[in-house]
């Protein structure tokens, strides 16, 4: 099974680039940039990665991201992830970045996007990995702050395919961002949103109806509403599911409790993704293996996750047909 999973071509649709910051690079960048870390070793960082919920993870994730200061830092972070994609047969990836995490501490938007974009261009040219970039608004911050971020993104419209919504779901529902998402759509961006990770099914419904998303990120709590599950299946609304993230953040108490196979059986367009692999203990192959072994899935059904991801991607239709 391991050989099949690692050789299977994979498409990743839910990956936060800041969540690929491995402790080794975190330490190297902290030292280079003169930033003090509250850990004295790489092992101590890894040992700190025990989470109770989404917020306990986010606190460490935002802290870790502070070591990223220069254009080259963003390049190195992104290129390291692409090398991992190459190793794991990820042929296409759609990457989130959180500009506000950096602009709030004085790093220019241009610095962030230039480094990431230069690495993605090199990834395509040197590694043959195609990619798209999705800019996320931090939902714990204000709508005005999101609008300001959108304005900065307009100068880089050619590099960004969609806008998304991440960070703390509890207390920050999709409707808070209805206007900025409308502005983004008017400017030509596609939209996605994290919804139904920790929050209720209504967040999934409102992301679809009010934010007009093309995909739901996570969405696993849809099973609290059987009518919604039927609707997701009937409308082919993709869910970018992240198994190891869900167990690390205690959305499910154990992988055997995960509902991705139930959703696949019900005809929902579910995909497998790694979310923040440096924090959750695995990249794409590890996420596929967790589901394959827990549910004893045959190869055909595992390959369905890749077919779903190709269909759910923002690749143009001609390129999609080639990948199938
Ligand atoms: N959920 C919400 N916000 C995030 C996540 C997540 O899984 N990862 C990084 N930011
Ligand atoms: Zn996520």
C-alpha cells in the first residue's frame, strides 16, 4: 500500500505555506534574523506540538511564522515545500498564504508574495510542479483589515487565483466577510473558505450562499446536517479534508472516527490534503496512508481522492482533461 500511495499522482488543494515551516528552518531563520524563540532545540519545538483544539495550534503557528522576514525567507520556505511535493508525487498544488500575519509586524505585502511567487515559478520550471496561490483573510481580524489586504492584493492580481478565509472559526462566521468577498469576486477572484472545521454546518451553508465559494475547506462537520450532506453531493461541492489535522486538533478523537469515507460513500467530492504538515506530523503521503490503513481502502477508492482533487482544482479544463 505504501508503494501505491507514494506512486499515486496527487493534487493538493489545502495547504498553508506558513504551516510547512519545519522546526529546522524555523531555527535557522530565527538565528539569521536575530529573533529569539521560546525553545532551546528543534526537539523542544516538536515536543510543543500537542494541541487541544484549533486555537492552541494557531497560537504556535502565528508565533513560528514571525521568523519569516525577507523575500528569500519566503522563497526558501516555499521551495522546501515544493521539493517535498516532488518527492511525494504531488503534481499540482494550490497554496494558501496569510499576508496579514506578516504585514501586521511590518513586513511588506510585496516581500511576502514575491518570495512565494518566485519559488512557485522555479517549482514549475525546475520540478515540473504546477501551482496556484490563494490569499487568505484572517477571520479573527476585522472586515476593514480584510478590505485593506484585498486592496494590496489587487496590485498582484496576476499571481493570485482566489481568496480564502482561515484562522479561528468560532465567533467569526462567514457572514462577517460577505462584503469583502463580494469585492473580491467583482475584482475577478474565485473564492474558498474554511468552514465546518470546528464550527457548525450553518457556516458551510453561509460560505456557499453568501461567500459563493467554489470549495469548502475542511467542511467535515457537514455530517451534523444530513440534508446538507445530500446537497453537497448533489451540487458537487468539493471539500478539502485534512485527516491528520483533524485528529491533531481533536476535531475527531481518533482516525477511526473520521467521516471522510462515509462522505465518499455518500457521493460528496472529498479530497485529501495536509493543511499544516510541519505541525500535524505529515505531508500528503502520510495523510493518504492514515486513511488507507485505518479504513482498509482498496487502491481504486484511494485513487478517487486524486480524481476528485483534479476536478475540484482551479486548473483549466484542457489541463484537467490531460491529468485524468
Ligand atoms: N484552520 C483555520 N485556520 C488555519 C488552519 C486551519 O486548519 N491552518 C492554518 N490556519
Ligand atoms: Zn487550513
